[in-house]
């Protein structure tokens, strides 16, 4: 939940930090494909450099400081408090729009330390599965937040029904409605339901955020629905300038999204690595209008070059005719979401379809996995479950 929430926020343009404070079971490095990665040295001897994943996501976890993923951390409360304080104070987070903190389940030392250290305007997102035995435990987490005067942004019901990919019928594996009933009982908002999807497990084990790889699935759309009220709460927290300050401020341009489309003869190319040029289109997701368009010739393709080059061009989305699994991973590492479009379509039509939510995610389309487009790096490059705050 925390990894995909942070990824979803970064995909809509937020600068996001993801802090894993599950000291005894740090899973964020595995979920994000950062196993074996470690923090690079900082020019400031008193600072810790987070691992940077894509253009808008910075990650810190005790798992990035261990010599081996097999190492066990055997610490009592005071030591855990001290390292969480250090993560919050000494990590070089930079300018963030939001910091997502992944806590272990329950009301133990880790969430207590965070509640005592971060202060306002922090808020908790409480995650439950639908069955009563889970809701009973999560009810205590909500009471915990209320006793510590920590605002509860809302409750998320995870694993809420399984949608059969063949017939579309929903099966309630763990019942349903427990999260919404708890929200009503405790007087806190209900943010939404995430359906059970086996691909969440596949993505987590593969080290690629689910919302990157399966962006058009019901579960990914559910994440989008959950992100909306979080974004609204962030906007409400931003200090509003006075009338005098408003008159002296420069007019702020709306945030646009840059979409890359590989072209051959002015139409979508079937193989992005062999295209003649790229259309780089700036679009306004709010008005669903194209703002600007440029055509650029890509560098000669070598393993891993095009994802990095498009990242340098500021691309956040690529619409492609198809690509292999390795290429999908490389684009995800560079913070670029991949969507599939019909070969031969014009770039303008493709962008309009994307803005209207009519495109699917890209999937491998050839047996040799498009290995000529790039190889899977062993590590990412850069500096760098129960209830998350």
C-alpha cells in the first residue's frame, strides 16, 4: 500500500519521499527493486542520502543500510526511536510535497515514534482487510491515532474482493465492507477499496510498483481514486497568500504532463527502439488539451539509452506500440509510465485517447523480449502495512 501510494503520488507530479520504518521487516527495498542497493555517501558527513527512484521519488529504509537482506535487526524501543528520529532529521529529503511513512501493523514503538516526532500536519492512512478479525485490530490503530491527536486522513480496505479476469465476476475472499463500516463507526473518512489482484504479488516480487506495470487494472484505478482526496488534503494544507501577496506573485503556469510517442512516417511506430523520431507533447490533464508539441531525433539506440534519454527530456509517459518486459522495467526505473497505443495512429489522437483514459498499459509483444532495447540493470542508479502516515 505505501509503495504504490507513493508511486501513484509521484506519477501525478508530486515530489515524494517514502520512509520505511518497519525496522524488523523492511520490505520497501524488495517491492521497489532496490535489493542490493545502498545509500551513496553524502558530501555532508552528518547527512544521509536517500536512494532516488525516478525523477520524483526518494526512498529510505533500514534495509538499505544492512550488509545483507538476511540480517536481523534485534533492537528495543529506544534504539528504534533513535534511528527513526535520525531518518526524519538527517536524511537529505530535499523539497518534498509529501512524505509517505510505511509503518508496521499495530500500535507499537514505530508508529508511536512517528506520531511523537513528526507533528502537524501529519495524518494517518489506516489500512485494513475486510474480515472482522482484522477490523478489530485496526480499530485499535484508529483509537491510537485519536489518543495521540494524529488526524486520520481515512481508512483503506485492501484485498476487497477478487475480480475474475475471465468472467468478470467478483468473489469476496475476505468478506467486504469491513473498512467502510469501521470508518462510519469511528467517524473518519473512507478512502476506498483495493480489490485483490494476484499481479500485485507478481509486481512486488519483481520489484516494480503495481501502478506502473498494470496502470489500467481495477486495482490501479482504485489507487487513483484513493490518491484524489489525499491530493485535495495537500492543497488545503498549503498556506494561501494574502491579497497583497497575490498581486505581487508571478502568474503560475499550470502543471503539464509530457508524453513521448515514437514515430515512423509521422505515426506511432511498432518498435520504439527503431523509430525515426519522437513526438514530445505537453498536455494539460485538467482541460485534456494539448499545450505544445516538438519533434526530436533520438540518439542511436543502445542498451538502456532511450529510457534514460527520455527521462532527461522530462517525459513522464511513453505511448508505445509494444515493448518487452526488460524495457518496461527500465522505463519504470526512470519514472516513466508506459501505455499501449494502436500502431499507425497519429500522436495527437493517441494523446487525446490517453487523456480520456482510453489506452491500456503496454505488454511484451515478442518472444525475445525486445532485448535489443535495453537490459535489466542489477541496481538502480541514483542517490538513494497496517498503517502508514
